[in-house]
């Protein structure tokens, strides 16, 4: 996904990101990785309702999430009920979550893929929202 | 290209397949009733939401069986080109294996051996760290049947089966009425330990929400308490995010259980600490056997990732991350694992079987994979097949292809396919590649000729 300029200034916020499985992502794998279900699911970030309120974000606002290894721009939605504690973000596994992880496996073969330190800033949505379904690769 | 012209054809007869096996996740449910109409499954009784999506979306697709550099080609041409790419490589990588039959995995291991390749499976990026921990600590384990009949304290740690293995609770771990748990759910206590209050947490009697990246500290807290050591309450709460009393209560429940089980997931293996987290959990399980019977099991994701561990172990002596370049196997996670071999830019060709590193690997690994020639086998189009030099569309295991898979508890389960596919199986493609590679790299000695294998440079003929 292309990067876009900030819509309005928001201080860089620090979070811990946990990529993981969801039923919709799992079904999307069988339906096809270029289908709407899969692509929407892996390109949506979840945040605790408390953090959404604190940062004055509403469902569908776009944010840039960055690690030292890469950054992605995604719409954010409030996590259901008390699923996420404040300070923790969730995204379904996929190409976007992989872009945020480093290559170093610390001698284990496994890159650190959960519990990533990320920074988050608000950004403007892409010019053509349909672009969010465009395969990244 | 598959001919899908059906105009004017009568509706195909409905066929029922009893006891079909779902290979979407490691539960490998083998009690599915499939309703099949021609080359389409129209209903999958007893399958969960993931299983239903799996069965109902694997019909025969209108795609070429083989693409070479994006252009349709015959399967024979594809096999020839794939064999050439791999045989000419100095450091080929054979990776994936977890979503295919044991029979195909065996051929992949043989092919890797003939090639002198690095052989790695998707285990390295799911429970590979647990595989390392098993070697260090050992595994006190059991079958899912024992859990079903005996388990009275069921703990899920860093695992969310409600979304990843939806029938886990009903088929094996929580709901079933078993020999020693006759009242089913009422005879069991379920504890979920996680950073997020997942859907699984909502099914638990006790949910323990720990601080992100505090699994290691929490597990060692439990080990210390199980040993009867005194701990600083303030420190424990600061390290784990939960008061000491919560951990004391859990340890007492663990000791009191008649048959305790910990199912653990990638919340442990993918988070900082990785194999050290798994080691802590395996050691805790071992410690608890001083008090009662306690076992643990990784909740495995892909349908036959456990088969991949078994096959690679029985063929090479190691479960994943094996290098065969010297003619004998060497195991070294971090050196011979696919994520590393690619990110460091070492492999100069690859065979990707039933997996999607182009979606799941780090950016440097993906960029390197894009630069080298590689062969991909998959029933579906994926980011990995899109970039492959040679991409084969293969028949789907369990739906079109018979064979064997291993459930997450190492129990082999037979597959009962629903309908035939016009596409070749993974095994057929791999055998074709293996035959050519073997002929080219190790031609049968002719009388009077040298017995030494042909040099890689002389493969073109
Ligand atoms: S639990 Fe797993 S194996 Fe069983 S039906 Fe669901 S996806 Fe298939």
C-alpha cells in the first residue's frame, strides 16, 4: 500500500501489536487470498475502545503503524467489548502484519511475529479506497 | 486448461461421503459427512465454520495446471523446467510441506536429499521453537482421546481454539463426556491464559490476562510456586500483570487435578523468548508430574504440519531446518530454517510446497524469494504462486487426493476424498521432478564410465 501524508498532526503513540488468527481470516484462506473477505480482514487494525476515545479515532479512520522494519497504513476499528486491553493492538495475520516484522530469528528460525513494538499516527485514507483490496505483492 | 463447459448437462447426482476428513486445521476431524454434486461439495455436515469454508471452496477451478513464467504450459514441461531449476542450483531450498499428504511429504524429503538442499517446513514459523524445546526438556504428552476421557483441568495458554480450531472444545477438550469425566463440561475446569480476552477466554471458567510478552515470567512463577518457593508478591504482579494470589490459586488447582492438560499456541512461540517460553511450559508440565498426572500439547495449525514433523524426522532424524548439502543431515534452526536462508540471501532456488512464504515471511525474505527462480505447488492462487517461475495447480489433499495425515497428537488419519480432480497431486509432480533430478545428478553408471555423480553444470542435455 502506498504511503500518504498526515491528515492532521497526532503525536506518535506507542503500542504493542499482536497479529493472530481470526475465523474470518481462516475462512478467507479457503475462499481465496485475493478475495474481499481475506483482504479486508488482514487489512483492518483493532484497538481498544478506550484508546480509540483517547486518540479521538472513530471506526474506519486510517492510521500508519510502523516498526523499525516497515510501516503499513490501515483503517482502524474498535475491538469488541473488552477483547483488547489499552496499549495493545490486534491485526489478523497476513501480508501487512508480515511487513512489520524483522528478519532476525535470534537463532530459532522464527521471526518475532507477536508482541511487536509499534508506533501509530493518524493518516489520510488512500485516494482510491478500493486500493485497499489490491494485492500487496 | 480445464474444460468447464457444462451447458445443457443434467444436474450431477448427489453423492454422500461418510467420515470424510477435514484437513484445514490440526484437529483433523474425521467425522464429516460430505454432500457432493459433481466436482463441488455442497454441504459439509458437522464441519465448523473453517471446515465448511475449506470444503465448499475447493472445487475444480478454471486455471491452467501449470504456468511457466506466467504462461500456460503442460505439466510435463513444468516438471522439466522445475527439475532444471532445482538441479542447477547451488543452494536450493525445499520449504512448506504442511498442507499435503504424508506420501507427498516423503517424496519432498527424498527430493531434498537428492538435491543436497535445505529442507524446512512451516513448523519453523509456528511451533519450531517448541520443537527445539522438546529436544531440550522432553514432552510429557498424550493423545486427544486421553484428554477427552480423562482431562479435568484444561488450560489454554497463548492459544485461541475458538477461532483457530473451532471443534477443539466440543470434540476433544471441554464438552465431551468421557470415561473419567462422565458429566462432560461440568467435570472439567477450563483456564485460559492470554494477553487478549479472546473468544476462547469467554468459554473459560477462569481467564488470566497477562501482560504482553510476560509468558516466560508467568510460567517461571508457576514453576517456583509448584516447587514451594516463596516469591515477592510485588515483583510477581509487576512482571506478570497478575497478583501472586492468582498464580497460587492456579498452582493449587493444577496439583489437585487428576489429569491436567496445557494446550499451548503461538502466543508462546512467536513472542519474544520463543523456545525459552515453550521450554518453561514443558518444564512446568514435567514438574507437575511430581504431584499428579499432567500433560501438554501444542495446538498445531495446518492440517498435516504434524505429519511434516514426523516425516522429516523419520527421513533425516530432525523435525525441520535440516541441511542435506553434505550428504548427511545437519539441524540448526536459525541457520537452515527457511526464514533465515531467504532473508540472508543464501538460497539460489526454491521449491515451495503447500505454503505461502510470499505472504508470511519478512520483507527481506520475500524480496530474496522474488529474486530467485522458484517452483510453487498449490491448489489455489496465492501471493507465492503469483511470483513463481513454475507454478503448478494441484489437486487438494483430502478433497481430491487420498493418503494419510497426522492429527496434532501424532495419530495418523486416513483421507477419504470427495471427487477426483483433473489436476495432478503434489506427490505426482514431486515424483516427476525427483525422477529427472535423480537421472541428471546421479546417472546410472555405464560400463567403463566414472561412478562419480555428474557435475551440476553438465545437467543440460
Ligand atoms: S475443527 Fe479444524 S479439522 Fe475440525 S472441522 Fe473445523 S477446521 Fe476442520
